[in-house]
C-alpha cells in the first residue's frame, strides 16, 4: 500500500478534498458542501461507484490551519492530521502538494524533495523563472517531481487527440476559460498542448488586460494558439481546433474523470519509481506561462521561447 500525504489548502482550491476522496474511496458530501464546495460533493456522489484507487491511501494531511486539515481528514477518511508538514516524512511514501499558489511551491516542497519523497505539485508548478529553474535542477539531480493540470488527462481532450488527424494541418487553435492567467492559464495550455502532442512553441505575447487576458502563442510549425481567460464569463473550458480539412470544438466538463486519471497516473508513477509525465513537457508549459507574464509586464512585447 502506497501511503500518501496531502498538503493544502489555498483559497478557492478544493483539490485536497476531491483528490483525497478519489484516492481513499470515501467522502462526506455534507462536510464538503458545508465548507463551500457543493459541486465537488455532487460529482463525487455521481461517481461514487468508481471512487478509490487500489494500492494507495491518503494517510496524512497538513494545512496551515488545523481546522481545515481536520475537515479534509473527516471528509475523506484520512487517519492522521499533523501539526507540522515535515512530521509526515518517514510515515508516507509520496506527497501531494494540493495548493495552487505557485509562489509557495518551492518552500513547501523543499523538505520533501531533500528527503527523497516523490511529490506531485498542483498547477501551476511555478510563476517565476527562478522557481522553475530550481525545480528543473532538482529533476536533473534525479529527484521525483511531477506537476500538471488535470486537463492533460481530460477524456474530452483524449477523444479530440484521436480524431485530430481528420482535420488536416492545424492552422489555428482558440481556447476560452474563466478566471486569471496565473492560476488558470495552465488549464488551457495543458488541454491544447496535450491534444497537439506537446509541440514546441516559438513565442508568446500577452495582448489583453487583467480581467480579460488574451495570450497568443506561436508554435514552431507556424500554428497560432490564442488563449482567453476572462474573469466574468460563464461556461466551461473550451478549445477549438481549426484545420485545413475540418474543425473540432472540445467542451471540457468532466472534472471527476480528469482528476481521477491524474491521481492514477501519479500513483502509477510512484509504483514505477519515476514520473510517467516527462518533466520537459511541464517545463515547456511553465515557460509559456511565465513568458506571457513577462510580456504583459513589458507592455505586450513578443517574448521568444
């Protein structure tokens, strides 16, 4: 049995609740709804017959506030709440950093990386070049670090990938999502790049504004990818692929399925002793994410990648 620890949580991010429930195979919907995530309780209830990942169990949890950690533990059958996150070391086989505040990722992951504990880090991995360089150096030294948006494992994206050939040469990809570039841009990037089989980007340019962020990515083969993150739109994450022989809209709705497959891939990676997701793919997407921020800070300059 692989013993997992969970570190959480950051405001508005319910992943410590949902991921722990998906892995442990149980959940308290009333508690999850009480703390503000009724949609999570609803999709766990709808998929309760497939909850649980064999040979893995979240056994420890830590949060900056013990009350939150106790709520997560209560909601998904976690046996032990620790007062200091490093108290998990020696008691777990791997750890999930379920926070989406990238400015804290290096500090929180350091003790686990130094102790040789495999770690999955919630998106986005980093939002500064210094932090990304630190993670890249740790991976280069052989440390186990895995990070991505669960959009990479969305069923809707997998279906689009298998049907992409029928569209002919892809000329343009557009994608739309809600909220901000810093935390949610990686969702669109992960979805688009996974469908396109992780092509190489050549440049990025931020041409929007804070509440209506528009980012243009040009791929090495000339394909244009235009990503829109708007704070006040309604709807789900969507991407449209326009080819010379056809087009396809991908409407991404099944959060439960992508989260479950993401956690399965992490558990399989721990079993195999190394991440099944090549870190270079994550590093490339983080470079786009950081490059767009640099572009915005410099008035919309085109940043070469």
